[in-house]
C-alpha cells in the first residue's frame, strides 16, 4: 500500500517531533502550506520536496514512493499564471520592500557618519561646532549602532524568503509530479 506524499511528510515531521509551524519556518512557507501538503490538498513543488528531504534527512524519492515520478517539462499555463500572479502580488510588494530596506540602510548609514560630518563641517568652516549638534550626532550614532543588527537580521530573512519563493515558483513552471506509467516498471 502506497502512502501519499502528504502522509509521508506528516510521518517524518512527527518522527522528528516537529510542528507544522516549525517545518514551515525552516522552509520559509506558511503553516497553512504545510497543512495543505499533509492533507494532500496541494502537492509541494520539487524544490520544497528537496528541502523537506534535507530537513528530515531522507532521500527526496522517499516522498514520491512507487506511484509517482518527477517529470521535467515546461507548463505554459503555470508560466502564464505565475507571471500574472507575480506581477500583481510579488513584484510590486518586493519593489516596495526593497525600496524600504534601501531607505532604512541609507538612514542608518547617515546616522553612523553623523559625528564625522559634524566635525568635518566645523573643520571646513561650514557650520560651527556646538555641543547640541555634537550630542545630537552622537545620539544618532548610538541609535544606528543599536539598529544595525536588527536591520541585518530582517534583511537576511527577507532575502531567504525571496530566494525560497523564487525557487518554488520556478519549479511550478518546469517540474510536475505525475503518475508513474506502467511502462516505467519494466
């Protein structure tokens, strides 16, 4: 009796004593996505299966069992749907998030050099060096030093999410899990 992909995912997840949320976090998908895979409402993309195999320390073929194979072929309708979906729901938010990240990094960078700018302005005779300006620039420097690690973690996390989304999305276009034909048994 062949188990479904979803049942195999659930079995390995439970063997590792992981929750759906923990698996979702490691694969950068939602808990609902893992639940849909386990309930066989959706078949995970090939890259997700590869990531699950690494996570659970099994061969990717384990999830497909005897009755399914991975076929590589271009799926025009998946491409068209992906293109439309990505423009509306991925690229527009991505451009906004990247713009926000660049703005935040620029602001942090300006805060980091603020004391140097105040001193340079005083040396160049552009503005007088005052206690108020120096204290304010040092407060900006301190705030930036506190924010850099948090901003770095957010940037890395967003980068991993974007890479995972891209990998899974491309797989939906060029890979498909199909029933194994009887000719393949020979």
